[in-house]
C-alpha cells in the first residue's frame, strides 16, 4: 500500500503546486458499489508538472482517491485511457480497517498490480499555466475503476468506483 499512498499523495500535492486547493467540484459525482457503497461529490483535474501528465480524482469526504499517470510531459488530451495505454495508476478506498485498491505499477514489484480502470476524457476544459506546470481544473468525462480488496487486509470483494465529471 505504500506505493498507492505515495503516488496519490504526490499527485494531489505536487502535480499542480500553483493551483492551490480545488475550490469546486464542477459537477463531479461518484458512486462506490460492490464490496462497499457510498456516493457523493468529488474533484477531478488534470496536471502536467513538467515531467509527466496525470489525472487525479478525490471524493470530497476523503475516503476514495485515484491518480493516473498518463505519460510524458505535455498537454492533457481527450480520449480513452486504460491499463493498456498508461504507465502507472493507483486508486484507494479506506473505510475503518477495510481497504481496497487499484494498482498499476510500471516497474512491477510490490505491491503487485491489481484492478483496472477506464477513463473517458471528453473535454479537458481550459488550461491554467504556472511557471513550470499546467492544470486543467474543469475536465468532463467519466472514470470507472475496479478496486479489489488489498491482500492480507482482512477485506474481501471488489469495489467499483464510477465517477462523472
């Protein structure tokens, strides 16, 4: 789980350092089903930190978050993204001691890859330029992510995350 926490923490704090807090959810809504049920508002945004492009989502309540590394630095582009065409990604859900996660670790290793996702990015929205970074704070599309139970966590099943933004 260290990889999942570090990846999401790095993207949420380091990808768009000039942007500050996300001020609204631009209509972002999520539904969790399967092994755990929850719904609510969320934030979704894209970023380019000068090294890589990424897409990040987070539930407003903080229980679910995810990040997709989309490749080398450059503009966020519309299209369909999945485990076949991105190098790394992570998603996590924690509720008490229960934990589910999606992991796509390009280098392999620990933790092992598990779960999958499909990101349909229909519109990136306007770009905000910083000195060395860019952010897309109002994208539109959908994200579906399957988060299997974390091995040895005492949790079972798969949680499906479905986001519309």
